[in-house]
């Protein structure tokens, strides 16, 4: 279900469909998606008041949170098209993480995150993700997300 160019989803739609609100919503736009893939843009990484900024900088590891939010947006889109919507998701693990830069706040271009759902069932989804700016790879890896984490006993 790729989005047509006129149907890109904006920040307002995103905030109304994922738990992250206000400044903590790090995704600005859904550029394209289908049942296995999503591509989103994020532009707030240069902001001095970015919520994940520490010690005057935004470290590259914060890109994992951007990717996790992209996966949450994908789950919300799938739910609108017939899939069960998880009540809450939990990033359970990140594997094969490769960081190609030290920080994000000095990257001049918009951040583009691609996430590909490699496997999924009713309780878990595994995604491969990559964060880049134009053609520069910034961060990539694989994530396991526990769906309906609110139902997992403590």
C-alpha cells in the first residue's frame, strides 16, 4: 500500500497514532510504506532543545529511538489496514548495530529511516532498519519488538 505523493502522512497523523507526543515524537513524515516496509523523515535532530540531547549534543545511539518510532508508525498503519493494533510495544533487543558517525546534531540534511519487517507473529516483530542522510549511512541494525507489551507479566 504505497502512499501516493499527495497522501504522505504528516506529524499530526503520526502523533495521533503512536504514544510519542510533542517534542518526544521524533518522526515528521511518512514518505512511503507497504505491509513490509516503511520510510519516514525526521528533521528535529539539529534542534538545541531536542529531548534526547545531552551535554550539548545528540549522539548517534539516539537514532535507535528514531527507528523504534518508525516501527511504531508502521504498526499503526498496519492496524488501519486490518492487522491487530498492539496496545503497547516494547523494544526488546537491538542486534548488529552499526554506527557510522558519532552524532546526529551536526548532520545537515533530513534524517531518513527505512524499516523492513523481516518476520512477525501476534506477539513479536523483527525489523531491519537503516538511518541515513541523503546517501550517507548513519546507523543500521536489527530490532525485535514485543507487541502488546502491556499484556506481558512484570
